């Protein structure tokens, strides 16, 4: 079984986000970047499937500028076999990303595409579902447990009411949730080996995909600061403030 794992380079989860002075976006210059945490979970799950003898090859893929190759090397160091970099300087929307991933998927013909349910920068939670629709493949989102069977996959997924177990056929798209696994740290020997693993670079123009933006960002600002709370002495005082100041009752 061949597995394709799309990953994304994002601002590190431990970094405080700063808005640019011109309010056109968030500051990324001299900011620590890393692999999206949900993508790390997807890579880890693919590696575990290979270690269990259920996968033969793992391919990590990403879309972005040249610096994204650092993220691909991180995936290779974790245990992926090779990498694909679709190079572009544009900041793409989920639909454009899904279209590009469709081309890569058709080229590689994997049995499974596993990716994070969302990235921590946009939090859109759209790419996996869009890719499934474009390919007309089975899909299971928010996976907290994944099992391989003869006909496809059994996926336990997190829903509002608890857990739901579904069976889907191959080929399939699966998006990962936080409780699926705990990603490993890459060892120093594997980091060195990753430098020699194959990394294919594809220019975005070579894929002949319409990646034009459907939306326009007007302005990016920090959320308004919250005012300090107050302490009331009695229930009557609380009700009075809720009625006359907050006007919620």
C-alpha cells in the first residue's frame, strides 16, 4: 500500500502571532516555522502503518516556497521515503491546494491519502474534504483510530456526540484528529539520512491548475482586548448588572 501525506509549513505553535504593521497579514520574517501539528500526526500514522507491514511506501508532499523543503526534510527524517515539493510563492486557498494535490495524487496513485484535519494558521478544515470530492474517493474525517482491513479501512472518528466507527473502501482520504497518535521525534541519524532521500520539485505552473484566489483579505487585525472583570457581593447585584449593564436578561 502506498501512502501520500500532504503536509504544511506553519508558524510554530509556541510562537506568539504578531500582525504586520500595515495589517496585510501576520509577521513571518524571522519567525520560527515548523510542520503543522495535525500534519505531524498524519506522518506518524503513515509510519506506524509501514512499521506494521501494511504500507510499502510513504510520500510526503507540500506546496509553498523554497523554505518548505525544510518541512519536507522533517517528514523524511520522521520516516517517509521520498518527498514532493510543489513550488509557488503564492499564498493559496484550500480549493487551490486541493486541486494541486489532486494532480499529485493522480500521478502517484496511492491507496491512501492521509492529512491533518486542518492547519493551525487558517483553521479552515476544508482541504481533505475538497480533495475527496475532486477525486470522488471515500473519505473519513477527524480520525482518532485507524485500522486497515481487506477491503479498505475502519476509522473511528470524533463527532459532537462522541465516537463514530465507519468503514470505507480504497482508495481513500483520511484526515487526522489530535488523539490519533503521539508523533515521534526524529533521531539524529534519521535527520542525516533524510538529507539524501529523494525530493522532487515541481513548479506550480507545470500542473496547469487554476489557483486563482476566490477571496480577498481586506485587513488583518488583533482581536479586541477584553475588559477586566468585576466581583459582585450578592446575587441581587449580579442580576442587576446583567439586566441593566450587560442587558442579557
